[in-house]
C-alpha cells in the first residue's frame, strides 16, 4: 500500500516537473514573439538602442582586448612544439588563423559577454522589476518592454559580431607578436600565410555565430530580469540564471552551427 502511494507521488512530482518545463519553454517563446512584434512596430527607441550598443560594445572592449590578445599568444605557444616536432613550424600562422576565426574568437567572446553583459542586464532589469520601476513606466504611458527589452536585445545582437571580429584581430596580433619574436616572420608573410586557408565561409559562419550568440545573451538576460521576483534575492538569482542559461545555449548553438557549416564546407 505504501509502495503504491510512493509510486503515485513520484509520478505526480515528475508530471509537475514536466509541466513546469513546458510552461517555461512556452513563456520563453511568447517572450521572443513579443520581442519581434515590438521590434518592428513604431515608435522606435533609437536613442536608448544606441546607448545600449555603447554599453554592450564599447564598455566590453578592455576585457575582450585582453582576453583575445592572451588567447593568441597562449594558443601559439601551445601549438609551436607540436608543429616543430614534424618540422611544420611554417604552418603555425595558418593553424592559428583557422582556430581563432572559426572557433575561439566567436565562442570565447560570447562566453565573456554572457558573463559580463548577460549578468548586467539580468541584474539591472531585475532590480527595476522588484523596485516596481517597470510598473511605474507602464503607468507613465511608456512601453517598458520596448524601452528595456527590445533595445537591449538589439544591442547585443548587433554588437556581438563587432566584438567577435575585433577579438579575432587582437588574437591574430598577439599570435603575430609571438611568432615574430621566435621565428622573425615579417608581418606581410604572417598575413599571407594566415589568411591563405581562411575562406568567406569561415568569416560568414563566425559572424552568423556571433549574431546567434548575441541574440541568445540578450534574450536570456532580459527574460530573467524582466520576470524577476522575491526582492533582492530574486535580482541575484536573475543575474546568475541569465549567465548559466546563456552559456548553456551558446554551447548548444556552437555544436549545431559547426555541424551545419561542416556539412556545406
């Protein structure tokens, strides 16, 4: 008798868990649908969008610059011994360019943005939600979703490709400095060897990745912050969840896009 009761209880909890998951997925898709509806409906918040582009892009440059430069140097140092073993040190610029342009620049930059930008958006909107500032905007005849959510998602979507290209260039610069120091390779020879194996498909796929990652970071941060609750504790939870969800989805998107690109390469 007790066994049957325990079994029914487990089935009930499992059913409730599934209902919660499907409800959350449904809410996310509604949120995304509302975004596209508001994004293409006048009036447009151009000033706030530009301000958010500045916050997402310009304020992330120091961290992206440092990370990209270190990645270029470290990956070059790690790759040199393996290539030297086979007497293929001349392939080092090509290897570095393939690794940075195809994978490292988009993925690392997106993870950095998820940690910095995603948490900032989640905490900012969450703080406004729990202090009822969003409700006050509705009372004052301002569309809070368009002003707060649409502008931030557009900013992350459009600025992420810029940050990815910049990170790739900085990473290549770090690689060149290390190669020049050890092999005395000229800048023109480095550029010629580095980009001899890079195609437009590689660049376009990296930009497409960046757009997807930027949209994911913006939606994750805005969704968690816009629906935050339980006071200051909810603000911290919104920021943390935004980062975790964004990073998880970025890795999923990376696998899917890589498979798709490799199928048409």
